């Protein structure tokens, strides 16, 4: 009796060839290596710090994942983060408008969602390719934010917000709580709602989806608006941790998020990817910096940080695509 | 209801509109800010343009063929470091220049191989090399900057013939060559075919892979060339050379009418796009003296130009994308 | 010739003939006012904004100055060169530049001088041939050593311990020059430099690096935060870790930005100088130059409310680094 290799792969094979498995193994290996060098890496406080840093990236990555699944892209999230940070600062700071949290926070979320909607409209109704819209917004929003801030940083956010972001509840900062909720919410959307299924269906085969009567406009509007909303949310939970609000917030953030989503297994050709993969990728990319610090690599090597990060990104992204190609068993143009 | 055939067959509406916009802008700029259009001033300020312009030529080809190259700015950083390191080791300018060009070519080849042979998505590959090239440049150079390449070298980007800087001539020659290549040679025309549908092009016998590799390699070569001019202009070779340039180049190409989906675009359009953005930045800078406005205006210009094109011009075409 | 070919040719010809007007550039702004351009390294950060404030004070005091303040919002030195070139075409009177990368802007500055525009540098010096004077508030040596001296004083002169430096980008010329001055000073002391981190201008990275350094080096006595992003980041990390007072943090920043950290004891001393005075003095120098009152051989300059300012060679000396602490931070 011959084994049909396509339908009767062993459970072991099925698990180990999955992207998520590879990522998990990589994270485990790095963690073991570092803890061998310095066991304090596994201290609760360090793990907590790393989780907190993962939070904003994970939150926005949930939205970015959906965007890329629909075969679009959004590289404006970094500049949008700066914009929402400045807006939040102006509204909530005691040195500025000093509005109540109940007004300022929803307003910030609405701002993010509005910009996301604008992006979505330009892409669906205006038929402007998303790379163009978000590229234009990347520069325009950053310039606008700098103009808005007028050369000054913004301090004086409400202490309650700062405390929630830094210390949080039961020892876990706000960011981690919110990230967990967003992950669950996104999972629900993907796995259990018609909306989620349509998004993935659309990404897999636009032709088939349209033939089945699915329209792309509402889907794409949703994913961009969702991403805008999530960016504002990430700003709210993460920026109060920082010493001050300055116009450089969010620089190169979009690169990080897109990298995480792609490394996490979401295909730019649309239609594939799991939330778990994205989450693992976020953890992997976030842990690079602390790992290097714990390894005490010394001054000269520190200057190679960018090279290490860049090469890691390159290897992960390219290696990943190569593996995917091999598994699929054939070229696609 | 039939439109007049001449109008329906005219494929260059975008370029025409761009041209009109450019004239309009220059007129407005001169009116609001007299002296803007002085020839001396324009030529002098054009020096900033040449580095982008050269890279925009290869970017046009790549985008027409349905790809993209996000790594050109970072490639400049790597080329600059190669230049600096080689010069420091050998003290010979020609060798340093060759090293610079070679680095660009190798980088482009790397991109091309991954995209063409291994069939990886150009956005992903060049995003990865965008990060990797810059990182390697920083690591190799340890953040140091190399300089003192000699007065003759700095003169290279500054010297003028009949008032026009040498890099301008270089660009003009390249633009004509690339334009003729695109327009007149079978390979050039096949780039449009690849942009429309790579599969169909392959079935027609076009060697899609080879052309793609060639395009990305060419892009790397021009990045190296642009770096030589850049280093000459600023007398410094550092890992941060070209930071942010990829966005500016892509913006110019897209404003110039090249469709990001592929299959459409002209060198003339790219030149117009470059000029439009360049003049807009000059005008905004001169009139308002506020640097932030430049980013805002260019960002909006990018979106609006494509929006207008999509809303107005595309309706005439019966192509479905 | 095909229709499309003719069309392209027509476009090109029109474009070329467009450029053939030969008016010469006219001045921007009033003819009877002196146009002084203040060009910071980075536009939009508090340090330079405060210099701008001082410059505006001088302009208002002197009355006949049109002050233009513009600069790259991301600190890009190429944009500095572009702005200089634009001003050359505009025909301004004086350009005052804080160069982010002296070599990158040197050629543009020289061309400005060739065009009859006075060029001075402030905050950081350029290539000597490219400017008439440098309004110097402190040399990299005095800045670097100043920070180390302050750290030694804060930690305790006889204390041994680890220190770390958190910089900005690895390519950042200013930070690198300060580090070059700091290293020998730290060697001479009882402190040990463990590592230098380069988080870039990214506040989140700076905070993360500082947090991790605190965990990794148990014998950490001091953190140098030598950029406007890494100083607050380091202070915040120390505060969040509950180690205010145990780990000393110092660096360069606009004192008002660090006020809350000084108030709660996380930061003892902030190293800087009077940035408003720096801007003020620069404009005074600009006016004196333009009016011919300041020449190469002068050894002092009467600079309005600053009184007599010493000039050493071509350096106009504002003074020395100042150390701000609890006592005098409010007066700034």
C-alpha cells in the first residue's frame, strides 16, 4: 500500500512544517541560548517588559494582517501613530486643553478610525492603489503632525493614564491587557464571523469571490478603518509610557509591523496567514533588542545592531517565502 | 455614443495634464514669488534633482514591468560605504568608483535573482533588502563617514557646461537612452507586456526572468551611479546616504503617470513628475519658508495625482485591471 | 514620425524653451531690513525651538531684522544644504547654520560666502573656511568632559561602578564626538564604561534599552543619555524601575524638558547652556557682521543684553557648559 504523500502526511510532519512551529522553535532556541548566557533573562520582570513592548506592535499587526490578506498594504501607521499621539496629547495634557479622559480617548480613537476610513475610501472608491495612498499619507501626516506640535513636546498626560500604561492592573500594564483583547477580538472576527471569512475568501481568490457575489468595497473599507482604529488604540496604551510626546514617535513603525505580519506567514498575494504566526513574529522581532543587551556584546558589536536586525528580517522574510514556494511545489509568477 | 477617434486613441493624457500642471505651477510661483523662474536660480537648485532623477529612470522601468524596488535608498548607503572603504584602502578614486558601481550592481542582482528566479514578491524582497543593506552599511562603516576625496572629485558634481551642471547632462543622456530603449526596442516594449501579464508575456516567448533580473540589476547600477554624484556633491560617504530616497523616487515615477499595477508609463512622464515635485518643493520652500509643508504638499500631490488619473482618465479606457 | 513621437518632442521642446527666461533673482522680503536666516539642525525639537525664541528676542530688540527660521524636520543635512542653496538664490544677507554634518553643507556654505552672504555657525561648528565666525557655546571636549564630571560628582568621586552611554544613531556625528571626549574622561575616573547603545531617535527603543541595561548591569551607577530622546528615556526607565537616586542619570537636554525628573530626584544635574542666549547672541553676531562692525581682528563684541562677549580667534564664546539642578532649573 503506497502512501499518498499529499493526503496522508503524518501529524508530526503537518505540525513541524508549519510556519508557526518554526517561529516558536526559533523563539525557544534564542531564549534558551540567552538564558544560558544570562539566566536573569527569564526573570518575570524582564518577560513582562518584553510583553509590554510587544503590545503596540501586536495590536496594529492584527489590523495589518487583515489588510495584507485582502492584498493591500498600509505603510502609514507610523505617521498615524504620531498624529494620534499629538492629538491625544493636545486634548488630554494638563498643559493644553486638559479635557476629560472620557472625551479625549474616544476622540483619539475616532481620529484614527477616520484616517483609516479615508484611506479605505481612496482605495475603494478612488481606486488609488493602497501603496500610493499610504505612501502619501506617510509623508503628509508626519509633516502635519510636526506642524501641529509647533516645535514643542507635549507633557502632562493625566496621571491615571500614565499609571495604567506603565504599571497597569495586577502588575500587568494596560498595553498587554488591551493587546490580549484585540487578539481575541480579531480571532473571533477571522474565525467566527462571516466578515472574517469573506476577507480571507477575498484574499485567496478575488475572481472566485467576486463570482460568488462578494463585493470588495465594504471589506476593504473595514480593514483600513480597523487598522486606523487599532493604531489609535496602540497609541493610547503605549505612548503614555514614554517620557514625552514628540514628533518622532512611530518612525519606522510601519516597517516593523509589516515585517511581523509577513514573517508571521501572511502572504502578500493574499488569502493566507494565522494570527498565531503574526503574534509569534511580533515576539521574535521585539525580543531582538533585549537579547542583544543581555548578551553584552560590547561597543563595536552594538554598531552592528541595525545590520543584525536587517539581516534577520531579510533572512526571515526571504527564507520564509522560499520555504513556502518549496512546499507549494511549483512556481507562481 | 462614440468619442472622436483621435481623442480615444490618444494615450498620453496623463503626460499632457502633467505638463499643464507644471506650466501652471511655474506661472503661479512666478506670480506669487517673483524671481522664482530665474534660469540661473533654477539651474543652481536643480543640483538636488539629479540624484533622484537618475534612479527614477530605472524605477520607471521596474514599475512598468509590474514590480517595485524599495531598496534603492539603502543601496546608496551601502554603495557609499563601499566607496569610502575602498578609497581609504587604495587612495585611488577610479577604483573607489568602480567599487561603488559594483556594489550597486551586486545588490540589484541579488534583488533580481530573488524576485525573478525564486519568484518572491518584489515588495517583500526589496523591503527586506531595504533593511539589510542599510544595516550592513552601518555595521561595516561603524557609523563613520569617509571624506577628503580631493577637489577634482567634488568638482565633478558642480562643474557646469553652458550653465548646466554635468550631472544634468548625464541624466539627459541616460534619459534619452532609456527612453529610446523603452520605446523602440523589442525588449523595451516587452516590459509593458510583462507589466500587463507576465504569464501571457512568457507564453509569447518573452524571457520574463532574464528581463526582470536585468531591470533590478540596472536599478542597482543606477543607484551606484547616483551615489557617486551624491558623494561628490557632499564630499561625504556615509552609511546614511540616500535615506528616504526610495519614497521620493517612487513618488516622482507615480506622479509621472506610471501605473503601480504595471503596463503603463513613459520616461517623459517620469521627467515631468520629477520636475513637478521638484518645483513644488522649491516653491513651497521659498514662499512659506516652512519645511513641514513640503512633506505635506508632496504627500497630497502624490495621492491627488493618482486619484485624478483614476477618476477622469481611466474612464476612457476599457482595460480591466 | 508617429503622432506620439511628435507629441513627445513637442513636450520636450516646450519644456526647454520654458527655462529660457533670464531674470535674476530678487530679494526675499523687505529691502531695508536685514534678512537673517537661522538654520537649526532639526526643526521642531525643543532645544532648537528655545534657541529660536532667543533669536526672536534679539530680532525684536534690534528692530530692523527679518528673521527666517527654517530647517529639516528630520535633521537631514542634505536638506540643510538645499535650504542654503535656496537662500542663495533668494539673496538673503546672513545665514546662521547649526550644521548637522559639517562636510555635507560645507560646499553650499562656501558658495553662499562667494555670493556675498555672511555665514556663521552656531551650536556646532562647520568647516573653518566655510564660515566667518562660530558662535560657540561649548566644544565637544567640554561637553563630553562636562557630562562625565557631573556624573562623577553625582555618583561620588571615590565610588566605583558601571556606567553606560545611550546615544542616538550610530552615524550621528555630534554624539560620536562627545563620546570620543567622554571615553578618556571615564577611563581616568573610577567608573567603568560597560557599553554604548544606539536606539536612534526612537523614544520607545531608548526606553527599552535603558530598562534592559538596568537589569543587566547590577553594578550600574550611572546612565549618560546624550540625545534629546535618550536622556528622558533613561530617566523614565530609572524612575519606572524605582531606582531614582540609586542610578544617576545625566545628559544634555533642555532643562524644562527634564524638570519633572529633576523635581523627583531621578536626575540631579542637566548639562546644557543657555539656549536662548545662544540664539540671541547668534542674531547679534549676524547683525554686527552684516553692518561691518565685526571683523577678524576683534576680540570682543557688544552683544546687547549679554554685554561684552569674548572672541577667541573666530570663535564667539557664549560661555561654558552650565549645569542645571534643582536650584536653578526653574529660573531657566
